[in-house]
C-alpha cells in the first residue's frame, strides 16, 4: 500500500506538531521551575532556557525514535 506524498507530508507535519507541542509544554514547566528557583518572572528565562530546550527535546525524541517516525509516515500500522 503506497501513501501519497501529500498524506506523508500531512502525517509528518502532524507528528512534528504533537512532538513539538509536548516538548514546549515540558520546557515551559522547566522554565517555571527555574523561575521559581531564581525568584524571577522575567521573559529571559523563557527565551534563553525554554526555546532551546523545546527544540532540543523535539530533536532528541525524533532522532531516538526515528524508526517509529518512518513507519508512522509510511502508513504502517504495526508501529
């Protein structure tokens, strides 16, 4: 069974969005914790810690689970 390129793109974009959303949520939690520890609510905590952390978490999950990502985008159901 072949998956059309448009569907592959939609599946990849959807999976990336979910992974990035969860990574962003975790990064915001970490930033809140760091903000409490440093007793600050300044935006630099989110810019300098949260943004890079969300990207790193997204890349880590995508690279570490690459076989699942390939199977998901290819439309295989046994993943």
